[in-house]
């Protein structure tokens, strides 16, 4: 009850912000430059536009303003990422209440959007390209993160019902940029970073990022070794303006990331932690070692101020070795019991090749104005795996007890595997979109996409539409209603089960649809309020039911599954006063399997009814700023059967920044404390892969800007 009251209080607290913002007075003066009157706003705060967001390129694949976007979108700007000293995408995404954290096993993060888990293959974009995200993202290369909520297949193709995460990378700068920073925490972790940009010539700009990070985690192996992570990141982007109308952008980045394995903590049937919060059940010799490369480019050409075309290509290679101990939690495990491990060595090779071409334009037709988009994109997917495991029975690994010496690493290597498991497919899509302005109050948007997947045994075709209506009662406000669809292609063309009455049945893609009613209000030049009511249905999951009385068949399978998530969101982002800035949101979610073979009437894992987030900055002086944050997740289930429930939690963070200038060098000192009150909580995950929240952690950074 206390947690629910807390979340409701946060919701209500957002409502008066509009009145505060409207009450602010700003000195204005008219400046006659080109015989136009330009309003100049004087503010005392030094970060006037840092929190302010006007558009999200991923939502419409164009630079359409948020007030003309008939969809809920959240944008987390770079200033928030920097203020929080974020080192993982999960730390960034905690700033929006529609996203809930899941497990962190095997050095990657899992998230759910509006209660639907995001797939690492189809839930993430990088600058509009489908991006393989089976690893912790290099967030130091990002200028912002866009959270596109609800089904979005009309523009991007195969994707889940919860939405998409679009990671927008840093671009070359017009002015010289040269930042060097170093940060550390109380565990001994360190991160050193160089961020440089500017002009090499009048027409050639660059942006370069270098990062060296060593992480020491709180959790420890059973031989008392601390879990560690070693990461290197290098990134280079070049922009070349060939003419005033034609520009070329090329880039390359590489991430090397090696870490000890931690598949997560174990929970009992009451959702409580079993044993010591620092105990890792994996063995100290288990590790994951990845190398990720992205190389690509974009070409943009403006035919005239109204029409342009953009071509993009990205090639992502992802290579990973995973040497596993694979601990297995026994049923009803208690401290002192033994557990089994099943070691293996594995090598994975993913290759993502994506390309797109977008033609955008503006024109008038009668009394209406049109902003149109025509495009196509493709994905070539390849995955190969080599794997060698120790044979059963697992002698020496079948009965380990915490507190006893861990077994030695087995003599296995993926290089002895003489078979190669391969998955390949090609994926194409054609899409269009039109934003029609009828008059100063009304706009409509509509579009659609035709898709085709070429995959052995699983060819498929789909068409998905999207529609939206926008009403602007005043210039700075929007009320909208939208309908959008999503789809996830079937893994095979037909049902292959000779004992099933529908053996040979053609399988359709799993589809989703959303109806969303929302409102957006640009209260002032600096503060945006948003709200949304949504109803998402995911249909087409297979349901198999037993049948009797038929001598030839034992079951019947249909694609009749239904999962439904309903709820509302409320958010505020921007400047409340000249010195107070915030990013706040809350969500209520009612998620349920309404018709499902195994989980009918249940709630999905890590889908809380209430969640909330708040990050704020208050400027005491032009040199000193204070930060405060609150992050709340309500009670959530740890298993699909809903027998194990994790308690809700509230985490408080604080921070401070002090800036001085010495000999024309700006020095920025930042000190943050995460989990100020040292709250113990389970952040996400299941009964055998639970991610524990970090205890109170202090971080310090110094950055020099030359």
C-alpha cells in the first residue's frame, strides 16, 4: 500500500508543474535584425536547452516535432546520461517508467517496454538501423536515446508490441571539442574517456571517442575472487560536405568486452534471496569475451529545400566466446544443498547487414499540406555456432556445495566441434507515410509497410498499417489518437506434428496492435508534459489442446493466443524554473495473458502495475549544481506461473557538479551516490537469474574540456 501511495503521489506531483512553469517570468526584448521581431528569452540557468527535447527522429523516420507525432515517445538526452555517470544502457533506460529491468545474466541486460520483453534482435535500433543488441551497449557513443512506445512495424518491420529503443550516435561538431575524463567508484572500478570533435577542413568534420574501462563488481566467486570486466571502445565518425546539397557520413567503431560470468542470484518460493547477496554460483573460470564491429555510412542529397533522399548502410559483426560453468538451481534449494553444473565452451558469430533508402518531401495539394516518406530497407542475417560440452554424467560438477573448493575448469574447447550450426535469412520491407495538415487545428497521418522474409522453411509476407489523428486546440498542445500494428515472423511455414489434428497448418506471423489516446502540451518554451492511455493486444501465439476420442490425433493446435496490456503514462521534461530542471514519468500497467496454453490469467514476468522515475537538477550557482533521483518499481512476478513475487522497491540517488575554469580549461568535478539509503532489492529477472540492485555506491568523475 505504501508503494502504491508513493507512485500515486508522484503522479499527482507532476500535475502542478505546468502551473509553476506558467508562473515563471522571463525578461524579453525585441531585436530588429532582418525587419522581423525576434523574441529573446533571458534565463539565469546555464543549461537552458539541455533537458528540452523537440523531436525524435526514430518515431517518424523524419525530423517531425513531437507535437506532430501521434505516438508516445520519450527522449533521454546526453546531459542526463552524463549527470548520472551512466555506464550501461540499463542505467539510461531507468529514466523512463515504461521500461522495467530484467535479468543481467552473461554480461547483457534485458528490458521490458510496457510489460513486453524487448528482443535483442528486433527491439533495438541504432540511428534507425536494426541493431543486434545481445551485449551491453557502448553508451559513450550516444548523444540521446529515443524510446518509441508501442508496435512500430510500419516503419521498421519485424518488432515486438512493446516498442523500440533507438540509440542515436554522436555526430561531428562544428566547433572544436576536446574532452578528457576519468571516473572511479568505491569498488575500484575505473573509466577513462576521450571525446573529440571539430573540423579537419572547412568541409570535413570528425568525432572520435576512446574508452578504457575496468569494472570491479560487488558480487564474488566462491574462491573469494571479485568478478571483473575489461572493456575497450574506439569510435570514429567523419562527415564530408561534397556540395551544399550532397553530404557523406562514414563511421567505424569497435567494442572489446571481456567479463567473468554471473548468471544471477537465486530466489526462494517467496521471492526472497537465498544465501549471501554477494555469492556467484558460476565458477571463477567462466567468462564471456566479445568483439563487436560496426562499419557503415550515409549519403544525403537535397534536391531542393522540400525534397531529399538518404541512403544508409551498416555492417555489424558480433563474435563471442562463452566458456560456461552453467550452474543449475535445484527445486526448493536452500543454503548447504548441492547443485549441478554443466560446463561447455561455445563460439557465436552474428552478422547483421542492414541498408535503407528514404525519400522525404513536402508539398501542397489543394488546401492541405503533406509531409511524405517513401522508403525501403533490408536485413541480411547470419548466425553460426560452434559448441563443445563435457559429456554426461557431469563427474566432478554434479554436486557442488557453496563454501567448498570450486572444481577446476574442464578441458573443452569449441574448436573441436567439427559441425557448424547456421541460421540465415533475408528480410525486405517497403514503407510509406504521409502527415497531412488539414488546417491549423487538425492533422492526420497514415502509412503502411509490406514485408517479405526469405528463410528456408519459414518464408513469410506481411502488410501492416498505421493511422493517427492529431488535434491542436492551441498552437502548443496536441491531442492524438493512433492505431499501429507490429508483427514477428513465424519460425516455420507450417505446423510439424503428425500427432496434431492441424499438422501441416500454415503458420502466420505473431501480430500485435495498439490503440493509444494521448496528449502533449508544450507548457512553455522549456517544459513539455505528456500523457497516454494505451491498449496493446498480442495475438497469434500457438495454443495446443489435448483431444480425446480421435484414434489418429492426440492434440489440436491453433494460433489463438491473446496477451493484453492496458495502462496509462504521465511524464514531464524540461525546465520548471530558470534553475530547476527535471525528467519525470510514471506508468500504471495491467498486463495479462487472456488466452494462453500455459499462462492464461497470469501476468508476465517483470511487468509491475506501478512504476515511476524522477531525475532533477537544481542550480545553486552557475558553477554548482545538485541532482536528485528517484526510481520506483512495484511488485513483479519472477516466474510466468506467478508463484514467486518480487517486492517493489524505491531507490534514491543524489549528486553534485562543480565547474571551474583554469587557464582556459574548464574543469568539471562530479560526485554521485547511487542508492543513497542502501536499499536491498531485486531489480529484475527470474528465480534462478535474478539481478540484485547494487548497494550504496559512490562515484567520482573529473573532466577537462580544452
